[in-house]
C-alpha cells in the first residue's frame, strides 16, 4: 500500500527541486521535473499493477463534484482569451494609463495609495470572477505597469496581486473549483457556504494587508510619475478592434460563468467549459480572420511592426520547418503566436496529478486517514478540528497535485471520518473542519510551492515570459508571513463561529 502513497508526493518534490539523472553508457541525462516526474510515476504504478485504465479514466473525467477535464477546459479557454488580449497591447495601454495618473497632477500618483488601491481592486475582482482570470490578465498588466513606472524588481506589487487573488476566491463557490468540490461533496447551499466564510475572509484580507504594508518596501515609490519622453498611450494599443472584441468576449464569458454558477436553477446544469470554450473559439476565429485579411498584403495587423509587435517576437526562426508549417505561420501569425505562449505544459501535469490523487481515494488510504482524523478531533475538539484541517489543507496543497487534488482527497477523508463509529463527532467539529478545509484549500495556493495551485504555476510562467524571474525560495520566504496571518485570522473567526452557532458542541 505504501507504493500508492509515496508516488503522490514524489512528483511534487521533483517539481520543486528538478533533477537530471545520468543515463548509463551515454552522455544524456533524464530530466525529472514538471513535465516528466508525474508521467514517470504513472508508468511505475501501471507496471506495478497498482492502477488500471479505469482509475486513469476516472482521474481525468472525475467521479463527482468538479470534473478535472472541465477545469482544464476552463483554464485553457481563459488562457487563450487573456494571451490574445495581451498581444493586442491592451494590458500595456492600461498599465501606462494607470501609471500616468491624472494629467492635472504633475507629481504623478501616490505610490503607496496606488499600491493599496490595487490590492483592494484584486480582492474585489477575484471575489467576483475567480483567481484564474485575475492571474491570467492581472499578471501581464502588472509586468507592464512596473516596467513603465520604473519599479525594479516588482516584488511587492506582484505578491500583493497573487495573494489577493487567491484569498478572494474563498467567499463565492464559483470563484474556485475547490469551493465547488466542497459544496457538492457536503451538499452545502451556496448562501450557507458564503455566510460561513465571508467573515474569515474579511479578517484575513485585512491582516494580510497590514503585513504587506508593514514590510519595508523601498520598491513602493512615494510618487509614480512618467518621464516626458514616454510614448503616448494610444500608440501602445496595437490592435484596438481586436482588443475590443477580446474584452467583450472575456467579460461576457466571466459574467455568464458567475451567473450560471450562482443561479440555483442553472447551477450544475451548465458546465463551465460550455461557457468559456465558445468565447475562446470566437476569439480564435477573430484572430484568424484578422490574419487572413492582413495576410493578403503580406503584412500583419495595422500598427504592428517587427520591433513593437509582441506577436512577432514569439514567432522565432522558422528555418528547418516544413513548408506546410511555414505557410500556416505566415498566413496566421497571430493565432500561431498566441498558441506558442499557451501554458500547454500544465495540462498533462494537472491531469497526471489528478490521477495520482484519485488513486489514493480508490484504495485503503482514505479510510485510514479518516480514522486518524477522527481520533485527532476526539482529543483536540473544535479548536483542533479547525486549526488542524486548516494546517493540513495548506500542507496538502503542496503535495497532492495542486489545491484541487488536495480538496478532492481531503473532502473524501472528512466524509469518511464522520461515520467512524469509534470516534463520533459533534456538528460543530464537522462543520468547523469543512470550512477550515475551504480556507486551507484557497489560502494553500500561496504557501511554499508554485505547484500548490495551477494559478501559482501559471503566475510564475507569465512573469518569466515577461522577464521577471521568481525563485522558489523567494516565493516560500515572502509567502510565509502572509499565509500565517491569513490562516490565523480566518481560523480564529471560524472557531468563534462554531462556538456561537453550535453552543451545545
């Protein structure tokens, strides 16, 4: 049974600390990293007979709650929309306008005030549309904003955005797939769920804001003012029509996604990919149509030169490509450029980790973990149920293949622990553990590892593509006081809620 437990954590370790294993009798080395470690682990389990085709199928399609294939379809659809918008110059244009501030103010904008405003803005937007859209669009915006404002390195700004986006996905179930896993597993009405977690979220957001502002931030200038030689804002918007089309499609998809997930009569009937995939498909057709129209004259979009077009920078050298591929890239440069920037590598990683996590739930580990948890709660009570599950939830996000995999596994453990006859639980202990898992699965995204969430992997990848390299050690060091403040505040409120709502305990 041990072979089924260790492979679920080994891939995450190799994602954090990649290795290169020398192959005997050759000069080649086998990389063990994000792309190869989970796949190699699956092959080992298949060869050992620990998993079969049914387990793989259920790990991809899902067996209840959130379906992994739907989550990845949502992820890829939003990624195409955001990357396409980025390459139109929209985010650079918005970054310039924000950094410039009111034209009547010659000293520019207050750096600290703008920092606080942006933190609150990320909280509000992520609370409505979820963390993935904020990471996909907001990270590119921040990269451009800090560049035009001369803020180097942009450490304070990018971490405030990442933490705010992941915290704000807690209150509303549609904002994060982990919330939907919990509401479906424990049959929680959306309003009941939100009522229990809104106060923990508000206190943790306040405490994290204090920690962010209390840090010595020499990179938050007193005033942000652009030089007189800065380009005009309209010149940065390379394709206004495409930017307008993409904005309408993205906003429409997000509004429909929130509406279909929040309206009781539609919730569960409309799958998330049915909302976002058509919008992404329409954007692909729009990009292809623009390429086709401009390609007749041998050019690209109007106003896109070789030096200023970020799409052209992505095309690279086509020498050695076959004639067909070269023809496609020439005729559809926009579509090919966006496709080359898509986070395709995260798709197999996510599916492989979903499968590995599902493997644990199909064997004897869930009942064993359930007995351990029930025994712990019997000793620790409500305080231990809330604090323990909050801690375990955060930790599991780093070793269970993102916070989605951790939530799927731990929700099954909790469900099984409620029926352990030897250790009966009170209603306060049950509800406290459920909502503590909700907090831990959301806040666990900004703990120690990029792979604690798909948003973390995507965030680091987008920043790397913009020339901002975030180290794993720095990520863990900066996030540690932030997640401690967030978890302590949220868990304290949850414990108080359990004592008030369930006085008998």
